[in-house]
C-alpha cells in the first residue's frame, strides 16, 4: 500500500523508515521539525536481520520513553546471558541500571512498527510504498529535495532543508550523493538463522552464545514463544553451503558449533523459512555534506556477529537529530566526527571477530573489550541532553530554515 505525501516541502526528508530512519524521524519531530520519512517496503514488514538488542539499544528506547511499549509486547525479558567457550560456560546475569533491567530480542516486525508509530505520534509523516529515485540540488549545488516514485508509478518531487539517507547498507541515497567509503573492514561472516518452537533450554529466558573454532551459534527467546537460532561462520566457507542447502548449513553449523543443542533441536519445530546472509565486510561512509546526511547502516555497517547494528543506529539517530536541529553544516561535520570516534574500537573488534580466526581465549578477550566499549557507549548516551518525551513535542511543527 502506498501512503500519500501531504506536503511539497519539509524541514527534513528521511529515506528509509526502520531502526535508523524511524528513530531519526521521531527525534526530529519531537524537536518540532516538519519531517517526512519514506520507505519502499510496507509498514511492519520483516527484513533480513536477527534482532538481539544489546544494552545501548535498550538504553535508548528507555531514554525515548519506548522501552515500556516494547516490554508490553510478547517479547520475553531476558535476564541472563551465558557465553559458552567450548565447554567453559561464563554466566552473566543482567544487572539492572539506568532503566534497563532486561535484554530483549524483538522481531523486526515488532520493533520497526513500534518506532514508526512513535514517529507518527510525534508528528512525523511516515509514508510506505515510496521509493527514492533521485536527489534534487539548488543552484549552488546544495541538496534541496528528493524525487520519489510510488508503487503505482506516480512520480513526485519534494523539497527539504536536509535529506537523510537511512536506507540501509545498499543505500541508494549514498550512491546518488556520491558518498565514498572512508574506512573498510577486511572480514565478513555469513550466517543462517530461523525460528523454533520448543527450543527453550532454561526456566528463565536466557541468551546463549556458543563459540568453537571458526563457528559461532546464538540462541535467544523472541515473541510468540519462539527461539531465534543462528549460526555464523567465515563467509567464504558458509556462503557455498548456503547456496546448496540452507537447512543442512544450519544443522551442520549446530553440530560443529553447539553440539549440546542437538537433542533439543531434534525435538523442536521449525516455524517459517530459514534465512541466509552471505556476509559483507563493514564500512564507514562519508555521512554528511551540504544539505544531506547518512544514518544507520547507510553510513556505518559492521558484521552482524557482534549484534550491534541496531544499537549504533539508535545512537547515531540521536547524534544526527541534535546536529540537524542545530541547522548548520558544521554540526553535521561534528556528527560524523563523533560517530567515527566512538565507533573506532568497536569496528576493529567486530572485524576481528568476523574473521573467525580466533581461538577461544582470544574471542573471550575480544568480548571483554566489547563489554568495555558498550560501557563507554552507555556513558556517552547518558551524557546527551534529555530527549523530549512522547507527549512533550509541539503540536503544530513550524517549517524551519535548515
Ligand atoms: C543477518 C543479519 C543479522 C543481524 N543481526 C543483528 C542483531 O542481532 N542485532 C543488531 O543490533 N543488529 C543486527 N544486524 C544489523 C541490523 O540489521 C542493522 O544494523 C539495522 O537494520 C540498520 O537499520 P537501518 O534502519 O539503518 O537499515 P535497514 O534496517 O536496512 O532499513 C533500511 C530501509 O530503507 C528502505 N530503503 C532502501 N532503499 C530505499 C529507497 N531507494 N527508497 C525508499 N526506501 C528505501 C528499505 O526498504 C528498508 O526498510 C544484523 C544484520 C544482518 C544482515
């Protein structure tokens, strides 16, 4: 279904309306800007991604007044995490602080519409079934709007103070703007995942991460009483297996990476199709210019093995919303500088984990480094200005000069 765009001019147009785009739309609308977010995919649709949320993502949802809404869905509150390094198990019960008492792994069909609803509630227009086809520039070459095509083929030009690409790792916005990759990862893991009924291992909801040489396996409870099970391995190995037999790739991965799961897996029922991801090395793209910016995977992608893409999308949505509200090109420059500085270590850690060349002591050390980075990131988020709550935003946003 195509949503109708109501105006011909906005303060900000955002291309992509999931973790990065819908969050940015909500934050800008709460600051009183007139915002349009468009997405070519339908409201509430699924996407290729597992969905383990780590503490920074949940801290952001708490700061934005949305964690209670997530907790009210059927997504279980996870209060324990167990890392299995071969036969050595390290248990990390959840420590409640800063409004985050549990971890959650909401399906993207739950998380993304929750963000879209919050953006709309804040006054943003969010239109699905609209695809970006072109960028418009003014006489001084500053980006001043977009060209869109609706599902029925209708074309439209819409003007905007700033155009934000939140359209994922294959971003059309980045390509049309000529944004260059400024830092590349070297490694990539491929993965296969699916949903299973009857795969609980524990009385209380627990995230399990299993590591054996060259293979990682994860199991996390999600909505509808299902367990999300995923296997990751070096892309050059798993990619071929995925082409031949996705189910075989998952079961072989479990047999090598978490054989202790096999008895439970035999008893469990698979629900829905398995999904395969062939892998892609991480990158940081140039993410600002005159009248434009990138946020989320469009500007910064890293291997999914560290389950941090959604956390970073939420962090950068807020950093970008602050910069756009300031309304200067210098603020956009500062946005990217901050993103790059706070992402540097995590990007390197992720790239090493994605290589899957570690032994068990090394991957355990990398997880401890990750944990220190997560702590640093949470400290940064807690220092940001408070975000206006769901009911604090102005009722009729004025059109701002960008
Ligand atoms: C296999 C896999 C597993 C992952 N697991 C995790 C995990 O467990 N935890 C975690 O935190 N992260 C995970 N990630 C990363 C996470 O999926 C991303 O970081 C996150 O989705 C980024 O959100 P985004 O809004 O930037 O982009 P996306 O979620 O990719 O959304 C982009 C949107 O833009 C729209 N779009 C694209 N082009 C256009 C266009 N031309 N016009 C209009 N709309 C357009 C698309 O329809 C899409 O809806 C995983 C990724 C993969 C691939």
